C-alpha cells in the first residue's frame, strides 16, 4: 500500500511516498528556515504564502523520486493539526484536491501522531521490538508532551508543558546568545565548543506532576546573558564565542536534564516497555545520548532528519489509520490546537 504523506503545519513544505507504513520511497522537505531567520522566528503569513509556492512542486518531486503516478497511490494523507491555521489550510486543500482528482482515500493525520510514527520508518518497528506500552516524549517547537501509547491509536496524555515548549526555549536561548534561527541546532553546535565551568542553571520543579515548565529556564538564560553583557548585543564588540558556547552548553544540559528526568519518571510510573522520542528537539544529540544512558528501558528514536517535520511520518501514521478502516470526510477542517490523548 503506497500513501503520499503531506506536511505543511509549520515552516516545512514536505511530501513523501511511503510503502506499507514503513518503507520510504521518497522524502522531500523544503524548509523555509532561511526566510524566517531574518525575522528571528516564524512569521505565519509568510509561512502559508510560501507553502502556496512550494507545496505542489514538492508533491510532484516526491512522486517523481518514488517513480509513481498519483493514480497508482492508495491514499493521500495530510497533517490537519496542530499547527498554524494558514499553513495547515494549504496542505489540507492540496491533499483534498489530489484525492478527489484521483478518486483516492483522503486521510487526516494528527501531526503529533506523525512524530510518533516516524519511529516505524527505516526498518524499525516498535510493536515487534519493545512492544506496547510505550512512553512517548514529543518535543518540538510547539509541544512538549508525554504520551502513553498502549497500542495503535491508543494514546493518553500523561504530561505536557505548562508554558513554553522545549523547542521554543531552545529558539529563545539561541536568539539571546546571537546564534540565529532555528535555535536548537545552533545551541547544539555551539555547545560542542564549550570548555565547561559555566554555573549550572537551576532546574524548574513542577511538583506532584509529570508536567514540564521551561519558561523559568528561558528567563534564566536571558538574565545570565544580561549579567555577562551579551544581551542586548553590544554595539561596539562581537560576543566572545567561547563564552557563548559555555552558556549554550549549560542551558542545553539543563533542558535535556528536565526532559530526561520527567520522561524516565513517567516510564517507571506506567511500567512501559520502551521510551519513544519524536519531534524536532529529539534530533538533539545530548537528549538522545542522555536518555539512552539513563533510561531503564530501551529508547526508540528516529534518525535526526525524521525527527524534524517531514511527510514520511505523516504517510507512516496514515497507513495505520487506513489499515484500521478509519475514513475521513471531505469537510475535514484544520484544527490548529489539535491534541493527542
Ligand atoms: O518538530 P519540528 O521540526 O517542528 C514543529 O513541529 O514545531 O520542531 C522544530 C523545533 C525547533 O524549535 C527547533 O529549534 C528544534 O525543534 N530543534 C532542535 C534541534 N533540531 C531542531 N532542538 C534541539 N536540538 C536540535 N538539534
Ligand atoms: Zn513537528
């Protein structure tokens, strides 16, 4: 069964042809990061207009690279939420048009579920590997959710961020340290040059809950940068790259520590067989290594390129919906605040 997965919820126009929910026949991602970098963050109207320009060529490229015609597909899948309303609309309408024109099933996919199903791609199969239940940490620019997955389509939200998402905190810290956008990869890269010695950031403590809170850490990095006269950026001199690297590393350690600690606590509490990571922040190398080092159970995490937004994960999730007989109507609307579990 071949499905094209289309993703346009944020600033990536992406499409991928996926066979039987697991094999990637093609995977095309057109990132708008450079366009939004000028503004220090995503500008929603620019994002949706850019999807208008790039999405159809991306879909065409995905079909060409997979060597299939639209008529040979078994379904058209698209993210319908959560995300930016204007951006989602472009993808959903393109998918409806494609499905209607080729008389194919149309499948709406929850973006967060897509991040989970990225772990079914490229030869891995958590169901056959560790088996259910799994504790999923989905950490992205808009979400930091702990989701208990007891089977296909069976989700319970166990914890979430009370304020900022982890990716948002990475993006803010990078902006303050003059490292540009998107912040996560920039903080990770800068941290590699750290020589240590930077004072530890206090870990936020959300008592009696498995929720996260990152806004305190975000404010702490701003204060630290102000104390060191790094922020606002001095007009007459450049920032000391060594100092930036040291602060970036201390921040990364703190935020990773919070995510690892909470996820492992949730995993123990629910007695899961494995921990699954997904979302852009899951491409962070320290998070990946620390989670694997400290977790009491196996950690499943997709390749970094499948953690950030892509169409392959949407095609993978859609396969399981189609297999379960789930059908979506033509009047499916976008749901910017869609939740999972
Ligand atoms: O899942 P994603 O691609 O888009 C959303 O659904 O939001 O996640 C984007 C977020 C951004 O905040 C970005 O800074 C962060 O993921 N990110 C990272 C890394 N790569 C991307 N954060 C930490 N370390 C990384 N290597
Ligand atoms: Zn995402």
